C-alpha cells in the first residue's frame, strides 16, 4: 500500500522582517500565497527509511536524513512510538533552492502521507506542531491557500482571498542561502532601528477583494529581504527589470530568493511576460502559476 500527497509551492506577497532575536531567528509578518506548482510525495511501507527523487533539478535534492521529508517521517514515527520504515519518493516540480518552499512542501507532504499510511489519526494541531518543529515554512505548506505567518513565520492566521492571482516565476542561474540572506539583512541594518514587522492592511484588503491593481501597489517594496538578496546576487535586478519591461504589474524577489516573482493581470498576460523573460537571457527557467490553491492533499 502507498499514499501520495500533492503539495504546493508558495510566494511571499509580503515579508516584513524584524531585528534578530536572541535565538538568532527574526520575527516576521509573512503573507503566504500557495500557487499551482506542486511536488508529489509518495510513501510506501519498506524495510528501512529511504528517499528517492525525480524531476527537474532532482540531483540537487538530498536523499539522506537531512531531507525534510525524511525528517517529517522520523518526527511522526517518534511521536507515535513506531519505526519510520518507509520509502519516500518525491516527484519534484517545485523549483529547487528557489525560495518557493519546495523542501518545506516535501516535509508537509511526507508528514500527511505517513499519517495516512500509518493510520496515526494525528489531529491537525498535532501535525502543525510537528511542521513548526521542522521549519518556519512547513506549516503553511500543510495549510495552503493564503495565510499570515507571524513569530518566525510558523504561527498562521488563514486569510480570505477574493479572486485568483496570476504569477510568473523566473528561476536564477544559481541558488541563494537563506541564512546568508538573513545575515546580510542584519549587516545592512547595523546601526539603525528595525521596526516591528506588521502585515500591510492595504495588501490584506487587496487579497480579500481579489483586486490585482491594488495588490500590485501593495507588494511594491513588501519584501524586507529583497535588498539583502540583491546585495548578494546583484544580477537579480536585471531579471526584475526585464519582467517590468514585459508588462508585469509588480515584481519582487520571492522570500529570500533567488526566484523572482511577477504579478500579471491575467493568464494571457502571464504567458506574454514569461516569453519575454525567457528571451531576456536574465534567468535560467521561467514558470507560470496561479493562486491561491489548497495545501497538502492526499490524492
């Protein structure tokens, strides 16, 4: 018997970042939107824990116990006093190391799949608790839709969205380390006061109304990590400029990068922007997706 779970990528439509805390993390106001790029995690009973992966950039995915899918299986097994003897296969379509929470998605997908395979009957709150232990983005991968993440991003308040938003994502030629981006954020902020992170009321209202023009205005400058990402990877500015020149309503670095995200008026406009970005020579690959979409789901 096996169980397969489909789990989405995310874009950060806002990422307000506070000063470094004593534990090294940063308080965030992180507005997540799940978009229609998915990984599928299939869990099958096995003699021992094993991870395999197929799909674009699968060779960059760790197949040992550092993989978040493996860590999720181990965490659930430990909580319920059983062995994590499963084969975890990841069908990868979310860009790897792209700031779109592909690893976190795999963790959430494996957790839900193992829960279903083993019949543990864990509550949603228990699953979210394990997700939070695994990483700041993992709870949202389980929930999907749209949500405001506070704390280090793991405490979620689900948000209403009044329509579908169309996005174009440009993947960069190399990755960016999330810890390195946060360190650069701290360096750039030395000697000045960092305000407490709060969600933008204008942005939340735009999501709730499904107003793409209002969202375009609200996402401008909404990513507190963007200056740090551009400092470490200046070429991303060329990609952002190419997307704007192609008609994107708004452009931003997604999360800690290096993926750049472009808001389009509709699906047709998104395809036009994607074609222009592919021709621009400023990025490695380009994908289009719309959101919100559901979180981790057994298929």
